[in-house]
């Protein structure tokens, strides 16, 4: 039987593979799942931890980190596809969440990570692989179970678009709560600004 330390070692290897963009990241993630790790654990202790380490690397050596960014991004996407494929459809989800970035936002990886993390917690998630404008949210807004809109916002020159999206959504649904994450989170008129995925999970009551 695999010990907790064995699984921790695999998750540690996954974080390293994500940080350095190694081609074995997806296979390590599969091993983590096979040995009892949940999707949320693979995301938080493998994928997200890897990107926190990438950010620290960027702070130390920005030129070297940027040269490896695309490989890390591609490795992460391969892992995300695997994780999404093993999450079953939600049964009796407690509520629905829409996760979005606005059109033009180039930093979309955290949006995709959050979408899969929330799916792993058993809620219904509306998300798009492209940036959205208000009309793209018509379907989730029409769902009476929609409780939260989560917006990832990194680029400051898009704050007006994010604020407009939030105003439109809350105008359509006065009961909707909006959470923003990213460097611009406290500048776009969201109800709550969070600092990272784990704080988001706590705010949404999914811990």
C-alpha cells in the first residue's frame, strides 16, 4: 500500500515538472490519481504549487523563467485536460458558479485551474476557454442556481471591461455575488477580492 509520504513525493515531483515544463507532468499527475490523490489535491499541491515556485523563479531570474514559460504552460494544460476528464458530472450540486476572464485578458491559466478545482468540489461550473463579454454570460445568468461569478483579472488596462461585466451581471441578477482574483481584484467593483484559490474555496464555503 502506498504511504502518505509516497503520494507527497509524487505531488512534489509534479510541482517540479510543472515549474520546469517537463513532458512527464501528465503521467505524474495520473500516478497521483492512481495512488489516491483527489483532483483538488493534485491541483493545489501539484499544479498551483508548481506555479508558485515558477513565480518565485521569475522574481529571481526573470529572463530564464520567461524562456521556460511556454513549456510550463503546455505541461499544465496537459495535466488540466487529464484532471477534467476524471471529474464526474455533479450530482445535486449545491449551487452553480460562473468563472470568467474578459475578452482580451492574456493571463487565463488561473481561470482554467479554478474551473476544474470548483468542478472537483461538486458544484456546477460555467466556464469558457475564451474571454467573455456580457452576452456570453446569458446562459449562466438564466440559471436560478447560479450563486457566484468568479472573475480573474490580471491586466490593469482591462479593468473597465471587468467592471462593466460585473455591473451588467449584478444588474441582471441582484442576488449574484462576485469574487475577483488577481492583481486587479480590488479595483473592479467585485463584492469580494481573494488572494488565491484556497481563499476562494473558503469564501464559497467549499472547504
